[in-house]
C-alpha cells in the first residue's frame, strides 16, 4: 500500500538534520562521493533486473527455451538492490517515518528528535551488523542450485548494506551544526539502550508481557518519536530477542533476508519505475486529456475525471505517490481556473488514493500475496470491482457538492476533439489491459509482467509520443532503488517481528480470541475494519500487512471469510487510515503533490472519507463484489 512509495512523498518524510551554513566540508564531500558510489550500482541493478526478467519471459514464452538460471540470478541481485537501495534511501532521508508529532514540535525539539531518529537507526544497525556477517558466513557453505556458486554472493548484501547505512548515519551526525543537540541525542539513545540492557534480569520472567513492552511500547514510542519505521521495528524485535529469549540473533537476520528477498516482491521496484516512466513519456497526460474532453463540460466533470484518471493510472503504476504525481499536475490548474477550492481538490485526491488501493498491480496486493500465499492472480481480479464501488460513492458526493457549479464559461468538446484525444490516448489506455492480459493468459508471472509494461512504455514513449528524456533516466532509476529499499527494509524488519509473534504463541492466542468472537465472520470483519483503519494511519499498508497478515488470514479462513474478500476489506480499511488526517501520511503526500496547505483540506476530506466508508461497508456486506469473477 502500497504502495506506498509513496513513493516518495506519500510514504516518506525526510529526517531533517540541522546542518552547518559553512561551505561544503570534507564530511559533505565524502558523503557525496560515497552516495554516488552506491547510487550508480543500485541504478544498474534495477536495469539488470528488468533485462533478466524480460529475457526470461521471451525465452520461455517466445522461444520455448526457459532460462533455468534467470530466477536465481534475479533473486541474488534483488537482495543487493534492496540493501543498496535502503542505503541510498538513508542518505537521501527517504525512509518512511511518522512525522505528525515531530512536525508539531517547536524548532529546537524537532531538531533534537531528528538527530535522535538518526542515532536510533545507527544503534540498530550497529547491533545487527555482526549477526549479519555471521549469517553471510554461514550461507557460504550453501551452493545455489542453478548457478552453482556459494550463497555468500547473495547474503553478503546484508552486512554490506548495513555497513553503508552506518557510514551515512555517522556522516550525517558529523554534519550536525549544534553540538549540544548532537550530544543530547546520543546520550538519550545510549541511556535508553543501557536501561533496557540492565533490565534484562527483570524482563525474562515476564513472558508474553514482553510482547507489549517491545512490540507496542518500544516500537510505538520510536514510531511516534519520528524514528523511521523500519528501524523502529528493528529495535523492537532485536530488543525482544536479545533481552527476553535465547534465540541467536543471526536468526533475526535470516528472517529479514526471507522477508526482503521473496521473488514476488521484485515487482515492487519494477512497478515503481513503470510509474515514473508513464509520467515521463506523457502517457498519463494523454489519458487525462481524453477523460477531460469527455466530461469537462459536466458539473463537477473534472472531479469525475480525477476519480477515473486515478483508477486508470493505478492500474499501471501500482504506486500511490506515482499515481497522484501523474494526475494532479495535469488536472489541478484547470480545476482551479473553474473555481474549485484547493482544499477540496487535495481532499478528493487523497480520497481517490484510498479508493484505488485495491486496483492491480497495487504493491499492497503483491505484498499480501507474498506473505499470506493468496493467489496474486486472484487478488488482481478481485481488486477491480471494489475500486469501482468506492468510485461510485465518491462520485455521488461530487455530484451533490457541485450540482450548482457554473459552467457557462466552459466550452463543450466537439465529437472530433474527443475522437482526436481518444486516438492519442489509445496506446496509454491499452497499457493496463496489456498488463492484466499478460498475467491472466500466463504470458508472464506477477513479477515478470512489470517488465512487459516497462518495455511497452519505453516503445510507446519513443515511437508514439516521441517524448523520452534520456537525462531523467538515471535519476528515475536511483529514485526507484531508494523507494524500493525503503519499502523492502520495512518488510524485512516487520517479517522479523511477525516471526517473533508467531514463536511466542501470540498468534494462537489471537486466533482463539478472534475465532471466538460472537457473530462469527461478521464480527471478525467489523473488528478488522476498525483495527486496520487505525493501523493504516500509523504504519501504512505494507508494514501492517507483513506484520499482521500471516496471523489474521488463517483466522479469516477459520471463520468462513474468503481470503480475497478479506484482502479487499483490509486494504480499503488501511487506505482510509493512510489518507485520513491528522496522522495519515498519504494525506500530507497529496498536499505536497498538489502544493496545497494541509489545513485547507482538513474540513472537506471528512465528507469524502465518509463516502469511502459507505463504499467499504457495501464491499464488506456483498462478498460477490470481490470474488464474483474468480
């Protein structure tokens, strides 16, 4: 969820460190050089993954000569892409974090909390670097089946990536201008770590109460203090395992590896890149222009266009930030000229972000498939109609709000103009159908299909629209690697937390409690809607799914709720939380993309959130909407 990016205004806010106003120092120069030395290989890995996977599709489906080594090589490079991308994201301050409380603090406190966030991340990295090296060494005794090389070539990505993030954390701290703030932050984090370490004899006898202390207390405190979510999760699970169990810490690294290197997640960076590609080639602009020619003369017409454009673009990029960034700059200027209020525009943009969470190839759908075993193809099929239902409820509210709009100054597009825009938009409109047909017909897997979209997008941009800025290609690849690393590191640490919950017996207790709810499946769905709406506003979709999906989907099966139907319900619930102020990160991302003050959208968004909730209830009551075409 996502998809969340997003990405990367909708999934990330930077850790702003107070920097010296002096000219660039030696430290800044070292950081810049080191950053470039990491960014270039990370960008190259994105290209390599596209080439390898597309070559696998061509060899298997076109030449009938499958490459037996392609998936294995893609998996090896994928872990390197994830870790180098995480390092790039760390340097660029693009790891996801919850900044609602930090942003409300005064300048001095905000600067202190930003430095604390870096120190906390550094503390986790320093504690896990040795176990990661041990893990890589143990993997050296394993030989890969196809390439017949030691698995340390893959596993070494973990200590290397962790070491690079440590380097960037130290360089960032070295550039902090206020020494007092730096010392206060370092001492604060050191004292907290020492307190927990000394409390070890008192923690072990507490049993499962430690789950509350670490997974709620430590993780929650870190998240609200502005520590990036991946490192907040990492500190919680590391503390839990190190201080309350006898589990070797190398096991945590293994769980992180398992969570981050699932091959289905390789579609995350590829769809992120595809989203950037369609914006650069003008495909998104062509689609929006066609929809505007159809409905621009209708009262509230461009608002309907916004809803429809987000639905179509979501089917291409899978990334909410890329969706909003592709649509808003095209529509907002014309909508403002027609008298639409900026606050209402950004509120509707946020609502459509939540509405389109289930539309394939959503990153949240792919994540659910990877961590729960639900069929990706079934999720892709089941996600189409729920988005339509929410689009209808949003459109009903748009009709009510804009039924008195004055359109006397708007000229209706002629049939010829509509036909012209349709012909121009046709190659772009075909892309979502090309992607879905490739999966349904078995041409490519859910992982490989993104490469078909990328190749289609490149050819369309070069041949049809003749708009392909080669100078933007490297920044797009680097941005793809950074966003993907930020997402995958969260998945890695959240996988560790989920494993800890499972080993503690919590999952069995939760299953017993949820299964025993009066009302059976209906009560389970109602509780899930409330829980995931709250989780979506705090954790965003992907980490919440990784953490709780493996626990709750078996319960859904036990109480008779279809897995695909349940997936649609929790995705939409998390989407509402993600885009709901005051905590929803997606809302502030929409404001940033639309260049609108967040305060202006607070009031109008509640009506749209109510419309989304009505649509969610309809989807929950009628399972056919989700599973009717399976």
